[in-house]
C-alpha cells in the first residue's frame, strides 16, 4: 500500500487519515475476489469506511461486487 496521507484539522487539532482510491483498487486486485474485511485490513481503515469507498468505486464502474454466502466479494471491473 502507498503511504497514508494525514491531515490535521486546524480548529480541533484532530488528525485524520485519508486514503486514495488507488489504495482500495490495489487491495481488491491483490486479494481478488476480495472480501470487505480483506480490503479493510489491507488499507488500514474501518469496515464502514471500506464499504463506503468500495460502493462508491462500484458506482463509478471501477469495481463490481457479488454475494458469496452472507458476504460481498469485490473484483476489479475489466
């Protein structure tokens, strides 16, 4: 994975992580078909954050998903 970007809120001083779409695409590609948990672990974000980003990438036609039992698996769209 690439280096994670950190941003600090100037008002609160809180540090937030930001991830590039490429981080998620790379995680899916390396684990294909990848579960949300595999992507979450590879990127280093929360499950909720991973699912949100994966669904956005699917909406942008960069990924596709399929149900496998009770889980979703993700694949890079060719």
